[in-house]
């Protein structure tokens, strides 16, 4: 079945290649948020399209699986960072605009960006006045502090999010066990001298801290309302919408938050009467609903499936409502250095040379869905440098070099391993199939195992013990920057200090002291140009270690229904549409 799927995709990509004219990649132009009524191909990568203040109606989001969590403190998908801003306000966020303007950081819960001390070790934020939860109670700085404590210091309860705060904040005299285990303790490195002031004390300077606090981990949570892993069932809203209902794995419905005040929130509108999120809808059905205008957004933001893509590209009218852009994403195969024989660098190099990247690009949907990659940093992330340590003719496999590497690692006849992919992502499974076929030609026998994306990191790919026990040597991955800097892209996937027992995203389990130190040195450096030079060095060191096989610099290919208003593609959220102010015209 997987082989027949790849054959069908090859034909579709051939059709795609004939119809690329008019759908060229665009990172975005001026980012003018003034808007464009007419639209056109790639219009939403340059400006917000179909601008409207029309109120009413239901905005429908659909998703082929389920998110890791709707809990802002327990999610690590870009689309949930994006969507959660509807019901949760972090200290800062990204400007709701298209193109480069969408990368601009703006205050959200805070009244301004952070005030940093001269030594770079203390960051202070002042909350806006008059902030309230959906129940009318006041939002305080203590609630922001508690949100950071629960999301970063209780990995046994909330395992999905990153660990930046845990790693950066000054340690307590006694190790802090998190709010669920340490009921009387207190995280001393975050101070709340009054109800509107929050102060963070860091171990070392961290130049990207304003970006870090844009994560939903700073969305306030009142401790009295927190129920740990069950908080997802009764989330308290600080945003313009609140939950009316939530059925796990089926549906979430949001309605306007009556205690949201536009005077305290210069970036949000409150347009729709209802926001409906339908889960576990087949991707082909989602595409049909988008084309018919019955849904406004594919929540996961990964683009239409290959069959729909071919149909759209052959129809000028449909093609005029598409957006194709980079979004700071890399599609890659992680090679697990802790699973034999990939603890041997030559066995890893064999994989680097054996994979046919063109076949993977075809499986994803052709050049319109991504350029062939050779580096970890995508070209739209500051610090990217062009280089290719494993050059092959035409980006096809070099079986001779692969077999030489297998001899060097003591496996001249090859070996067996397992590759993991997310079952609801047809193109990811097809990519794994392409990798499987290429590796088989040099004697590496690969078994494909598929898992649900909602549990991919919490239970499977992100659990090092599981991977070792089940011989998971290769893991399919798509990664987008946590924020648009080299550190925001690299740290969680190459820093040994980021490896976690669950929810891990350093899937190669790379723990190179020199790379770890370069990352630490870079983020402490106030000179942006110097930081970006170091990120290029880290990229090269990672590729020299052969732990990541870059496949494509991913490009989204999104369909924009005429029924959706205020639509703009933002690089801040991997090229997805900015979800903050999408409304409906009917």
C-alpha cells in the first residue's frame, strides 16, 4: 500500500511541475497589513487578504488528527502556538500581519517589551491595566509566574512543551520540584513584587528573551483553577475567546469572552460568534470543505494533500486562492545516535549518501512543497549558510559512497532498523517510504512504524527509552523555528541540554559539548551579527556529526477560502495563516 502511494505521488508531482507558473515561492513582500480585497496567488504572503470587521458567523477549523494539547502550557506544535492566542495571551506575541511584518514582536499581556538590566541577567515586564479572565477575576503577575512553573517544572504532568525557562532561570537554593510536588515551595528566580510586575532572573544573558516569553507557556493560569493534566478540560481564558465546550478527540467550541476588553488589547478583534474546531477529519474531506467554503482553516497548517494540490494547480481560478511560502521549516530524517549501529558515525554517513532526496521531494508533492535541503538551518532563518557536506549528483543517492561508509562502520552487508512517522501525515509516511526504498538498495532494511501525531513526542518519538527499546534508528521530522532566530530554530533539536525523557525534540540525541557551548555563547552575545555567524558554525558541526539528514526546506501550499476574512500567511508560525483575527464573510 505504501509503495502504491508513492507511485501515485510521483505522477501527481509530475503534474505539479507543469503548473508551477504563477505559484512561485514568496516569503512575503512589504507585509502591508492594509489588506487586499482581490487576492490572487500568494497575495496573503504579502498582505492580509479580504480585510473585514464584519461580525457574526462561525469560523470552522478542521484537523486530521488531534493536537498534542489545547493547554497552552502543554503544547509544542506551531499551529497550537498560533491558535492558543485566541484564548490565551502570552507576555508578548507576533504582529498579526502577513509576510515579514508577521515576524515583528509586539507586547501582548505586557504593556511593552521587556526591560533588561545592563548585565543582561534580569528581565522585567509590566502587565497592562484592567486585564481579566473570562470569569471576571483579575489577571495578575503571579498567574504568569505560576504558568511558567507548571509548564517547565512538572515534566511528569505536562511533558509536551520546551524547557527553556527551566534551563535559563537561576536555580533555587533547594531544587524546585514544581507546583504539584512542592506545594509550599517557590521559584525564587521569578519575582512578582506587585500584581502587575514580573521579574525573571537568568543564569546568563539571553538575547532572545522577548521572543521566549511569546510562547504560550507565559499565558496566565490561576493556581486555584489548575487541575494539572486535566486543566485542558476547563481552560480559563485570558484572550478574546473562551471555551464553550471541549470533547477530547472530537471537537472544541469557542465563543466570545464577555470579559475581554478591546481597550486592553490593541491586536485582537472579536469577530466570529463561534469558533468550531472539528478533529479527526480525513485530510481529503478537509480539502473539500475548504474548497467549498464550509471550513475556513486547516488547523494544522500543513497544506492540502497531493491529490488536491494537483487539482488546484490545474485550475487557474482555484490557484488564485493559494499561498506558497517558506515558513522557517526543515523536513528531515533524524538519525538516533543512541541506537546501534548509528552510534558509529560511518553508519550515519551511509544513510546520508544512500537517501535519494529527489524521491522524498516528490513524495511531499514536488518542488512547490520544498527545495532540496543540505543544511539544518533553512534559508529564511538568520545564520543560514549554503554548504553541502554530502554532495551527490543531482541530489540522488550515491550508492557507492554509501556502501563505502557501510564497510567503514563494519556493516558491509547492511543491517536492520526502524523508521518512525506520523500516521495522519500522508506525505510524511510517503517520505518514509521513499527513504525505506533508497536504503534497501544498499542493504539497510527499514521497517516503517506509524504513530498518531498527538502522541508522537509524548509517548513515542520523543521518548528516548522507547526508541532504544524498539530499535528506532530513524525518525521522520518536520521542524519549524520556535521564533525566527538561529537559536530559536537550533536549540531544541541539537542541544544536548534539551534532551528530555518525554516530549523530546532532539531526536538524534545529539550531545556534543562543543555545540552545546556554542549555543550558550551565541545567545549570551549582544552582537546580532556575531550570533548569526555562530549559528552557521553550529549548523556545520551538526552536519559533520551526520545526525540529521536534511531533506527539504519545506514550503506550505495553503488554500484560502473566499469565505474567510483577514487572512495572512505569517513566517512567525511556519507560514501558516495567522489565526488571531480570521472571521467569516457568510
